[in-house]
């Protein structure tokens, strides 16, 4: 039983990874701008994507067809905000890890966990009343929260089929802020935006994998 | 550089958003916050502030929030005459804070309520009249407020709607009512399966209720009014969702605050809390409104308030078509009675 397992695993490794090569490639930094809407409440987001890893994958299917895609990994930093009238405005800074998989056609999917700091600004004048009944206004009242965001989305990279160095994307994120009233606050956010590939690059060792299925 | 410009632009926008807005008029909508003991509580004032008369809604729950009371009917029938104050208590509705569970207790909420009234008078004039309206848990909170120190001198009247001033008594009365009405309904062959389940539970739990038993009685009490044909149906979630976009409700905050508050440890203290023994301190004019089929806070609680308060200026009205949400289930009666009471005492 054990021998069968070892044989199977070895065979899989030998036959599926036919060729791995390593090349140096220049990967552009990306600049992201998006409309960061929380359902009907407007917001904006901007950030940078720092290329960290790229793997070119080519798969040969049993049908004889070839399927290739690129796995990119970015470290990201984003400044985001939304405006929820009468509730709060929220400005939040996040750093994250974006995993993007781009097909040769240009379509991509991505997933990105992020962590950051949020500062809310209450949606109305905020007062303090002391024990003697004296009333004063608190300027820029709001709260700091730790923020975790998890999101996934789809997009299209125009540079794969044309010379245009940008992508468009749509993404659904769930923001979690804590401690919010001794518990957590959840907020769904939809991002629709554009990612521009900058003309400054980072040289990366790019692995190319070829797999047979 | 672009990011710096963005930060500056957003900062300017935010600073402008918090500009103080105090509106005196006949169709006002002002939102502001009271910051007290680790919580920023949302207050919405709508309606006729030029009347200098404010009806302050103290919502139920704990943790339910005040958004649900802001209906079109109340806008058209009370806000046109007076201003209505929708206050989200701590850890409820759109109220916000950090880690503040150590402040989530009835004495702190009583202090919050006092400061809300002080703030209303500071904003709209010390000559403003405030009428306090407590619904459900708001009955307990307003009972606490009205019987503490000289607080009642801050209000012109107390409106007590489907409230509870005595949680241990409340559980006993709920059980008695479930049994009484349950037997009547079984006798006329109405929803017999559901009523038999309730009757069986009540017979098996005669008194000295634990928190779990109290919650189960509450669940049966909520269901029970839906088995009575004459009671106007009311669905809290639907009522809230109906105004979600128009009133820009922070739905996830409302839900999370409600879940947290209704399960917070201070509910254990509330289960032992009563103000029946100190109601004699109340000398303020009082209007008591209850639903005939309120199993959650049975009308006997209203009669107890009526009998114990120390004023002759009092009235009790029972709505024959209401359960626990008379404000919504018998809107005409509610608005007529509230308006008449205010006209008489402002």
C-alpha cells in the first residue's frame, strides 16, 4: 500500500512537471484606482502593487490543447475611504497580499487578504455633556479600528492582447473592523476600477512551469 | 504626491461634514452624536423643532435601535406638530465605539438618557419641553430615569408604551397570560398544536425563572400574538428594511449591535431589576399605552404603573388590536393619544 502511494506520487512528479525554467523578467509596479462603493454609499480607493513573485504556467491537457496562465503575487498598499451619510466616513489604510491568475486571453481572477488601520469620522456634530450639564463640541470625533479585508474579483488585462498598459477589474470585499462596540463590524464593499502598469519595473526571477495532465 | 492630494482633499471633506447644524423649522432633520463613557450615540431629530416640544423615543431591546420608529405615519401625524427625537442607545442602531462593554449597564444608560435631554435643551433652547416615550425595554430605562434623583423635573410628561418596569414580575405575567389565552384558544380550536406546546412549556416551568427560561418565554410570547386573529401583523425586519435606503440605515451595524446587546452579560442583571417599589416617586403626568395581546409585556404591567405612580394626572389606554408593538399595530390610536397628551401638558 505504502509502496503504491510512493510510486504514484513519484510518477505524478516525474510526468506532470516536465520542465521548469528560471528567467529574469522585468515586472511593472502597478497603480490602482477604484470606486470603492459600499452598496449605495460612495467611496474611493487608490494603491500600489509591488510585484513579489511570478510563475508562468503552461499545461498540456489530455486533449492536446495547451493552457497557459500567469500566477502573480503582489504586496499591496492601499488608501481607501467611503462616505456613509449620518453614520460615518471611514478612511482606512491597508497592506495586503494579492494573488492574481491571468489567462493568456487577458482575463484574470484575484484574491487578496489585507490588514490595516481604520479611522472613522462620525456623521454628525458630536457633543460631550459633563456631569454639570455643560455641553461642548468634540472636533473630528471618531474611532480607530483594526481592519481586516478579504476580497476576490475578476478583471481584464488589456496588455495581454493590445499594447495598452492597464487592467480593469471588479472586486467584492468584506471589511471587518474591531473592536467595534466590543464586537466586530462587518461591511461589504464593491470595488470597480483600473490598474495602470507603471513604467518602472522590478526584476524578478520568474519560474516557468510546464505540466502535463 | 497624488496620495497627499487625496488625503488633503478627503480631510477637508471630512472636516466640512461635521459642521454643526441646528435647525429650527417645521420639517427638520438633524443628525448629531452624544459622546459619553466610551460610546458615541446617534441622535436624529425630525419634525417641527419650532414647536419647542420634543418627543424623545427610548427604544426597546436592549440593542434594537430607534430607526424602526421613524415611520411615514409618525412623520405625518406627530412630526408635523412636534419634533421627534430618535436616540440610539449605547451599543444599538448607529451608535459607535471601541471596547466599551464595561459601560453597558442600566445606570450608565440612565446617565446617557439624562445627557441626551440636556443636549436637546442645549441645542434647541432651555425653554424646550421634552416628553419621554419608553417602549418595551425603554420602559425599564425610563422607569430608572424617572425614579432617580430629580430627573423627572427635566421632562413634561412620561409616555409608557408596552413597557416593563419589573422584569421578574414580567416573566410571571407572561407565563400567566400564555396559559390563560392558550387555554382559551385551544377551547375554540385555534392553532391548537402551537398553543399546546406553549401550555406544556409553561406548566413545566412554574416560576423562579432562569435566563434561559425567561428567553424561551419571550420567544413564545413573540409567537403567541401572531396566533391571535385580531392582532395587526407587524414584522420588525420588514419594517426596518422598508426604510433602509431612504433613511441610509447602517444595516450591518444595527444587526451586530442588536445581537451583541441582546446577549450581553448585563441582561443577567436586568433579569433581576425592578422599579415597581419606587414608582411612587413619579409625580409627572403619565400616559400608559398597552396592547391587549401583548404577551411580551402584558398589560398588567401598565396597570401596575398606573396604580403606583403618585399623580392623578394619568391615563391608561389598551389597544384591542395590538400586541407588543402598539406604536405600529394601532398607529391611529397611538398618534391620537400621544398628541392629545402633549397638547394637554406642554
